C-alpha cells in the first residue's frame, strides 16, 4: 500500500507494479493515474487507525509512505507499536525530524561536521538578535520556517528591511506553528541538485541523481513552486563530486543517525548545492522528492520492492543497483494561476494520444470516465532518450497534445545543463 496522492506516489505505484513480488497494490487516497495501476482507497494518509484497519483486512505486507506529514506525525512509530509485523518504508518520528525541523537538521549537521550554510535560530525570545543579525549582514537573506509549511516556508529576500519585516511576520504566525522558530541562513551561491539514498540505517544504496526546477517561469524566473520539472542524470555530478557527496555528506549523516541511536529505514533526500566544486546540504527530506521521483524511478533498473524488503533483512548490500544510461526529463503541467489561486475540475483530454512518454498524474481525479484537474500541479510527463534534448522534445510534444483549460508548462527544463 502506497500512501499519498501526488506525482511521486503515482511514480512509486508504477514502479512497484513492475515487481513480480507485488500481487495486490493499493494507493490511499491516490489520483486518476494511480487508478490505472492500483486500487485507490479513500483514506487520509494521516488517519493511522483507518490505515491500520485496512492493512489488517487486506493482509498488506508493505506500507510505503510517500509524503512527509505522516512520517513527521509518527506513522512508523504507530505501526511498530500496533502492528510490529508490518514493513513500513519511512523513518520513525525522531528520524523524520531531519525534515520536520530545520533547527534539528542544522544542529545535527553542525554536530557531525556535515557541510551546510551557517545559521542563526530565532524565536520570539531572541527576535532582537535576529534583527541585529540581518542588519549586520548583506543580502540575499534566507529565512526558513522551522517546521513543515507545505513547501512555502523558505524565503529568499534581497532587501534588508523586507527581510526584517518578513522575520517579524513569520514569528507572528505567518506560517502558523511552523514558523514559531525561524532559521536565518547564510545565502550560498551555486547550482542545486538532489541525491537520494535508500537505507536501513547501516547500509545504503544511492539512487539516480536528479535536478529539479522550482520557478514558475522559463530561465528560472518568477515565483517558487513545488516543482515544474526535473532531469536525471545531472551532467556536472561527476565521479569527483559524487565521491565528495558520499564521503562528506551521506556517510556522516548515517553515522550521526547511528550515534544518536535513531532507527532509520527508508529514503533520505539530500537537497544539495555545489559551491566552487564542493557540495553543501541545503535541506534533508525524509522521503523521496517530487518531481524528481518521476525522473529517477524510470531510470532505476532494479526491482524497487526487492530493495525495500531488503531493508528489513539487512540484505541491501547484496542487491546491485542498476541504472539506465538514458536521460530522463520530466515536464510538469500546471493549472492556470498556479502557484497562486487556480480553478479545479477542468476536463483533461487527449491523454490516450500521448506516445513515447510516461504520464504521472498528480492533481487529478476521476469523474465517471472523465479525468479532471484537482490541484495546482496536474501531471508530469517523463521521457527517456539517449540525450537530455531528445527527452525534453518528447515531453514537449506530449505537453502540447494533452489539453485542459489554463494549462501551462515550461519548455526549457534542463536549459542550464545542455
């Protein structure tokens, strides 16, 4: 059973369905795309009791947690207590704090010597120190809500007075409880990319690397979104960079978890930035990223179910990880007005005419035989080809073909890498 309803969850379900080990597959709550490869179940991913009842009734062996909120709320702890035989893919609450609290993550990195931007933690009790810090330093200024804020809690601001004003607003409840504490970070100038590992807390395998594109406008302009597309592999991540990522970031992170006796089974996402040839951690996620998952899983040639089950038998190191040499590009179709206000319920047509790409649904729902929009990011179009340019062209061809009112997408995903 996969929990979640986005493009990441459709990609997970699509990949899991390919495994000969998978007899039955459920997605809760799912979308119009997951309904093509699994049975959708109307259960909220944070309703642990309802999930437990369904798991018992349907003899589910493996529970894959897609989004971060159930993990931060302790779903893995819940099932360890109430149903210890169930294999849950995702860390327990303490491990999920790597994503659930920016302050926790920064202290963790500082303690274990993991390269990251310098920072100051601010709350209402030391707001004067925060204002003084901003006043004494030049922009750009990076303000991060400590807790989960649905991807909206990170602000990059050029002007000092605006940064001070935003700090006051955040501490005053702009992002609810998530911004009761704010982390002010040093701005790092470089190029971002994403690394993913699957781990049992001791052994790990590195999944294909990716780079996502968050800005709504082409050439990375305009407002930040949840992600307008992604590519895999990443050309500038050569053996030297990969070696630094492994030795300076992945290994110390796992060592730190072990030293703190944090039992971690699942995925770790490392949001990274390359500064003058050296990688730094921008953020951790305790699950796979979206839309990057839509680019990395089509390149993964290893049975994903076998990898996940190996976490519970300490066999991960025995399984060779195969990756396609092809390039994968994902182009996200979004609703008109996103990331601001947008309308739902627009009918999507010509899906059956798309060729040469994988269509991963995100904000969609079924209404009888019709597929309707049901979110800001509607679907991701992923294509594989020998070159990034060819894979992008396949995506754009199908993006032009698929229709719904207000459709928008970027035609330049991977523009800075070609």
